[in-house]
C-alpha cells in the first residue's frame, strides 16, 4: 500500500490542477461551500472547488493578513468572516497561492453551516455574472420527514440547474458509487479519531487537522478512503512511547490555520490536545438503508452547525467523556458567528459537569486577530489549574 503521505500529496496536486485541467477538457467548474452535496455535482462531471479551503491554504501560507488587507480595497468590512475576506482579497492581491482559483461556471451555496456563505456567493454572482444556486436547509430536527420533501425538491432543481448550464446529465450509478465512498471515508475518518481514545494517543491534533483535506477535495472517491486506510494502518503500527499520565484536552472549535502546528505552541507530551471536535464536523452520516437521495438529505441536513444549540452542547459534552479529557479549550472564533454562539452555553454546561474549561479568543484564519502571548498565558494558567 502507498504511504498516506504520498496519497495526500497526490490528492492535493490533483485538486489544485483540476481547475486548469477542466478548462482544457471543457468540463464545468463550480465553486461550492463546504457542505454542498458534491456527490450530485461530481456525478454530473462537475469539478468542485472550495473557496473556504483555498482560504485555509492562504492562511497556512502566511498570506492571510496581506490578502485580508487587499479586501479593504474593495471596501469590505473587516468584521466579515475571514474566509470570505481572503477570497475577496485574492482578486486584488498580486501573487495569490497557486495563482488563485480559476473562474467558475457556476456557484452552489448552502446555509447548513452559516448565513455567510450564501451572501458571499451571491456577491460573487452579482459581481462576476455567474449563475448561482442556493440550497436552503431548515435547522436539523428529529422530525426529518417534515423537511425531507422540501430538500429533495431543491436537489431536483439543482440537477436541472446544472443540466441547464452544462448540458450534462446525472449518472445515477456514479452517484451511488460516490455515496458509498463518502460513507466509507466518513467511517474511516471517525475511526482515525477514535484511535486517540487510547492512552497515550497515537496522533497529535495537528496530524488529524492536517489530514482533513481529502474529506473535502476527494470525498466520494476511492483515493480519500485509500488515504485514511493507509494513515490508520501506519498509526496502528506505531507504539507511542509518550508518557501515559499526561493531561488530555479537547479543543472545541476551529484550529488556527496560520499557526505552524494549527494550535498555539504550548502543548507537549504531558499536556496534549487529543481531540479537536471541529474535524469531526466532517463526519457526516449517510444512512444506507434508504435510497441515495435520502442518504444525501440526511447527511447534509445534520451538519454540526445546522443542529440545535442543545444538540451541539450534548455532543461536545459526550465527546469530552468518550475521550476521557481533563479539560476543554473553547476557541471563540471571531469569524464564525454561528459557532461563536455556542461558546458561553457550552462553558456553562461543562462547568455544571465539573469539566474544567477555558475560553480563548482569536480567529481561524486571520493572523492579525491572534495575540500569541495572551493566548499562551491563558492556556498556561489553565494548565496550572489542572495540575493542582
Ligand atoms: S467560518 Fe463560519 S462564517 Fe465563515 S464560512 Fe465557515 S461556517 Fe461560515
């Protein structure tokens, strides 16, 4: 079996070449938001590119501040989500990483994560005259049968929209294969996380965060499954020699893409993040007892950010127990208002359950909103309180 590193490098290269290749081959390109049902689009031969993921790459390449600064030239408020600011800034920035994303033929936005994405795509559509399709998801609730026809109708309209703009039809066998691969990739993704229930954990939080990319770029393809299978096998083969009495932490919310390790530089073998729940947001549930459309409706309606506040808090609370953590670090992320709304109620719940927690304020992509010294001080004093 190829190494996980080589499979990941291949997925990354193929994704960033896919736009140029699509242009040469006359295949349509769509910009999509993170929780778009890409299986439908890929089964219609559409190449899907993710501006949010591109913003992550820009931030990890230390370009976020300059690119966000460039967005001010187009008069964007600096209060907006920094992913959108980086994306807007790319149009005014002389050397964006990988030369920027190619112009799309269509835009597909969803509101199952936030209200920002469809406004962001609406603006792109207006400015560049690109056809836009928005999928509206009611907030996830246990009675999914009430919302199912509404979402299914929109999926049918999406197929018509793509047919109209590309002349491509949906390949239902391909759709079924995509869903099978997506389901398998999610199962493997969860298994990878669960390795860290072990003491000591075999993976660092950085390794898990840096393994997220195939869940976007290659979900629904065998290569994402190959990558996660290889990584699990490699990690299972390594006996971790770290100390077994270290303090175990859960990092709630977004990592910080601009930091070399994606997390502040104050963790070590004796004080380690064993789970970042953000990466599990991509673990969608594709039930296999119903048809393909139902599997997609279920997976994309029940995204973490589309859940009720109570459900989200129960989920994090359960993770804290399942991974036997000693404390929780809650990242109050300036950019993401929907995620930000969970922080104080979550802290209160953890407090009631006597799970120590601390809130740190920053941003997932805007390095200018990060005060390294302040964050480090707060985490270090949290460490001291846990060690007493
Ligand atoms: S970070 Fe939050 S606000 Fe920004 S695009 Fe993602 S979900 Fe939306």
